[in-house]
C-alpha cells in the first residue's frame, strides 16, 4: 500500500484548512471514524475535506470545533467563505484581497490579461462573460463589484509598492472595441503614474523568457514571510515554501531584465492607446 500523502497546505485555501483539520484531529488522537461519529457526514466526506478536495459545511464545522476543542476556528472559516461568496470572490480567491491590502510590496507578471487591479469595468465584464460557461448576470455583477473594491487599494495612503510586468500581446490584442481599449490603456498609465508605481512590458519579439508558462503575484509583508500566488482558469494556489518562493523571486528578477525599461513601457502603452483612439474615431 502506498504511503499516505499529506495535503500540501501551501497549494490553496481548501488544502490549508484540510491540512489544519487533519493536524488537529491527529493531535487529539482521533481517527476519521471517531471524528465523524455523531455528525451527519460520513468518513469519505471528511477524508475529502482533509485532502483539500472540498470545503467544509457549517454543520460539520460546528461538530468538529466541539469534538476537537478548536474554539470556533472552523466555524469562522465557514463564515469567511460565506463572506467571500457574498463579496463576489470565488472560494479559491477568498484570501487574496486581504493579502494584497496587507502587503508591503506587490509584484505581478501578467502574460495573458491585464491584472485585476488595473482593469477598467468594461474589461472586467468581458473577462467575466468568457471566463466560465454561462455565468449569470448576478454573478458577473458580484464579481465586478468585488474587483472594483479591490482596486480601492490604490486610494489608500499605506498601499503596497507595486511593480507589474505585462506581455506586449496583452495590450495589442483588443478584447473590446477600440474606444474602450483606449480607455483601458489610459487607465493603466494614469494609475501607474499617480501612484508612482512601476510597469514594464515584455516585447512580442522576446519569444523565450522566464515565467513563460503562467501568471505570478509575489507579495512581501512587514511581519510575515513572502508568498507567491498563481492562478489558472478555475483554481489558484498560494506558495510559501521558502525554496519555491526564492525560485519565483529569481525568475521575476530575470524577467525584469528582459522587459522594456519603465519609461519606454509606458510610452508604448500610450502609443497603443492613441492608435486605438484613432481607430475609434475613424469608425464613427
């Protein structure tokens, strides 16, 4: 029989709480069967939670807190998830907005779409309409409000120092009509300049470069270790293992080296915005 594999608590939010549940259960000297006894849930259900494969419902959270003496820890987690859903964030993303707010530095690489913190509302709506199959109008509105709420970070006095890197194709591929694309690019330039942030562009001619295979957001904190957030279409992962964070850090620094300088990058975005403006006026 293969050895029992521990869930990687750094992978995502369900994995973190699944690993915590297993740790608390084993500390209490209970088997899965003993912990499940008296609840309305079976052993396979509890095992899936420990492996990070599903979330914990409130009735089980109450049972677990009572049996393990965890002082409402898992109930509060369920409440956090409910708040995240009401706020319009998917479960796997529930912790990221707070992490962004408390970060000292925020560096992100966006190879496919403009980062959420820099998106205009029309751009958000395009992404959300096509991000999953047949999203409801209510869900889109919730997520737009949530993303706009995240962008309030730019108005805070104590905001993180921001450094973004985009692939040139992100600004050259119009996801919206020319006028809206012009507004989106102008918005990026205005935010970066107003907040004294840094933005770079990796040219289309640079075919091979570090971090070719996906986005990455590196966050550092004044009183906690750094971490990296990566995301795919329907999932996201938090990595805080020091060696892995170090690899991301080195790759991001090498990516900076192949990108255009900040001033040239903003000039390129401004030029693209003017071209979209001209195209929009010609179409009127």
